[in-house]
């Protein structure tokens, strides 16, 4: 039985393909494993940007924190606890201006926490969250997996780096792209991604 954490982040709401396919994967894994599911919808329940209350609060002894610092650290701890409790993490990310949305960036800013989700050793930084499977669904209107636009994919490369930095290195990426080139292209792109998702779920059945 697996506990699945689903994180959706696209500001497109019901029209989001990253949220659609990430949800399909998470619910499929939950069903196949007779597991449980926690949903963190960053559009419906957006996180604040981090402030000095979080930056200073996380390095201040609990008994010395101000009320603002207590609240900021409690929120980050809640997000980290969700992440730690998960066996499988499914993240949906829609490309905004060549990168991930600010909603998803805010989530990473809260959970990338020194001495909690990563540390430093003799050989440099070391991620502390290990032993989890991650499915990363990235959506883009253009084609960024190859061709002339590939160097401008600051979404998937950035997300893979941050996941690895906190110890999440077992990542399988699903792309939905090329949807802005007309109705036929969009239909084909969605069908291709649907096939990839079904093949993925067959493997984890």
C-alpha cells in the first residue's frame, strides 16, 4: 500500500493539462496499490512567498521565535511532513514564461530547508529525503523536449535539480507539449500523453 502526495500548481485551473495528467497518475497509483492520497492544490490554496519570518524563524530556537516566525515555520513544517509521509510524489507543473509557476516555486522555497530536507557534508550538499518515487508531469504549449526550443526549457531542468537537491532522485517525467500548434496538434499531443500515462500505470499496477 502506497501513500501518494499529489501537488498541482498550474494557474490554468480546470484547463490545466499538467494537473489533469498528474491527478490521473496519482489516483491510478492510489487505486492500483490500494493506497491513500493527499492532495496539495497550490492554485486553490496558494502558499505565501517566503519572508524574513521564515528565513530567520527556521534558524531561531522555537522558544525564541516571534508569532510571525512561529506561523511561518509551522507552515513549512506541515509541507515537509506531507512530503516525508509520502511513498510516491506526483507533481504537475505547467510552463509559465519558460519556467515553473510561482505557485510551485513557493512550495519548493518552503520545503528546501537546511538540515531538514538537505544538509552539507564533506562532499558537498546531500539530500535528506530518500527512498521515494516521483512522477513529474510537465506541460508546455511549445515543444521543449528537443529541437530549437530545448535550451529554453527552464522548467523541467530546474525542477529536476531541486528534487535531486533534497534527495528525490528517482524521478520519472511525463511531458505534454506542442498543444499550441492547432486543434489537430493539441489532440495528438494529449493522446500521446494519455498513452504514456496508461503505460506508466500498467507498470505500477
